[in-house]
C-alpha cells in the first residue's frame, strides 16, 4: 500500500495546472450512456474513481478509449447490459449515477447500492423517489436497485420533483433521466454546484432542452433522442481550494492555472480574511502567503456556501494559524475523522458534536498518520507540508480517488514529498 513521505518546512512557488473535476467527469461519463453516438470528454482527470467508472460502463458493453491528451472517447452504441454490479460499485458512491441514464434510454436498469468513503450516510432514497415520480417501478432486493418501466410505457414521463434535501447526485440523475422523458420535468430544490451546470451544458450540446441550470429550479423538456458531442470537463474547484490552503499554510506564491475563483467565493473570502492574498487573474488564480495567518470560523453548507469538501483542508490551516476558530460541519456526520490524526501531529482541536474548536499552535511535529477518507488525506498532506521533520501519510489510496498526481504537482512547486511504494 502506497504512502507519502513529506519533509515539512518548504515554501511553495511556481505554477500548478488544475485538473478536470472528478465530480463533473463521473456524471458526464454516465451521461454518455444516453446516446448511441460517440461522445468525447476532454480534460478528464486520471483518478481511481474515473478508472472505476470507465470499467463500470465498459462492463455494460460500452467502448471507452483514453487518449494521450487526457480526453476520453465513449461509444455506448453497443451497450448490451444495463447493469452495474456490486464488484465494480462497492468502492464508489457515484455509480448510482448510472441509474437515470440507463432507465431513460433502455427502460430498465439494475444498479448495486453504492459504496465509497465512510463519511456518513448518503441515502439513495431521494434518487428512487424522484425516478418513481417519473413513472419508474423500482424495488431494492439483495443489495440492488432494480428499475423498469411499467408494461406498455416506452419512456419516462416528465414530472415535478421536489427532493426533501438538496442532493447533488440526485439532481444529476434526474437531470439526465429527464432529457429523454416524455414532456416537461421541473426539478425543485436542485443542487447548484458548478458541476451541475457543466453537466447541463454537455447535455445541451447533445441536443437536450434545459434551462435554469445553476439555480434551484431546473426545467427540462424531454426529447426523443440525443446525439454525440465534444465537451471539456470543468476545472476541479476542490483541487483548486486544496492548493489554495496548502500555499496559505506553507507560504509562498503560486499560480493555479485553470482555477475558477467564481466557483470558490466562500473559501477565497475566508482565506483573504485569514491574511492570504488571493487574486483572480487571466487563466487562473494567484495565491500569495507569508507569515502566520489568522484562524477563521466557518460553517459548511450547500453551494454557494462553504463546501464540506474543503472543511478538512481549511481546518489544517486553522490549526497552524493564530487565534481560535469554530468549524461547524452540517453536511456529513462523520467528517471529523481527520481530527485525531491532526492531533497526533500536535494540533489543538476539541470536538463537541458537529463543532470542532481549533486553537492554533505555532508549529506541528511530523509523525505517521493515517488517511480515513479523500479530503482527510488532503488535510494531512497540508499538515505534513508545515510540520517539523518527517510526516508519513498512510492509506493514500483515498487521495488517489480524488487528486490527479498530487505529490507530483506539489513537488513541482517546491514541496519535499515522495511516494513510497
């Protein structure tokens, strides 16, 4: 099992190219199932979850070909098995995104209940209710969601879907399914994360009729069929935010090429309040930091609020900043698992339910730590960059699920970091 060895204390200078967003690439790979025509996705990140999704759709009879330039060509014309088996789904929750497209195009789908990070329950009942509102019959048996259209019904039917909670993957599933449904579908309480408008723009290139994407109310007029397209995956805002926090904590001056400041306003505002200089420039974001920053309290909420996927990384920054901050996690109940590992490095953090109180310390001390989930592993890497001595981060397969060559990019801007096989 691979580990990362980090020798702390280096400031960061230079340029990092931000990869395509995992959380856009995964639904967009599933969107390719909606048409028999070839689709090309550009700027697809080289991540374990993306590899798993490619395996998943290949297993259905889909041709998937990765090009040297980072693009992926998908041809679902020969799709012959609308099923997502447990063996390929167990490591990745995003596999539920195959349900809507398969049901919309073929009138049936069998998808295993998903796995993934152990950061709390992410129920699929919202997906099931929404697709049932569109006329699907869905049962859960032996760990599988088995969906089909009623006898005599050839297409899903447009519906008004108002979810009980804001759900990103639910919004994406309904959006994809509704493109081929009969009539109009209105999604109320829709998620607004930038990956959703990016998916909608791809679907529009394929011939879908969508408006309101990027707001809480999306309207879709169903069409009979979609065609192929070429689409560029949007830059990963969480990778961008992670590098912003790394430079803010370690100090330095770094250009994040392709980074989108408009997708990270809540995080950037907190970084500026802490004392970092963050500037939107042509083609990306420039971040500069020197000296010890000021700890900032924040509360995670749905987009456009402070993202739960940035909570752990910013907590590490707070851990070495001056002052005390409260971090309130409202999205996932188990998302403080990185705290015990940060404490091993010398951080002063107390947890009370959904609130972590972080009292900044002047320095962390290197030690062996263990990643518990994707964003926790990123927070430990940032901690290693600023800790005295050597930090060994174990179980970095979590990191590889969401960051494209993170240690290579960090080494390119001056970090002393290496992967141990």
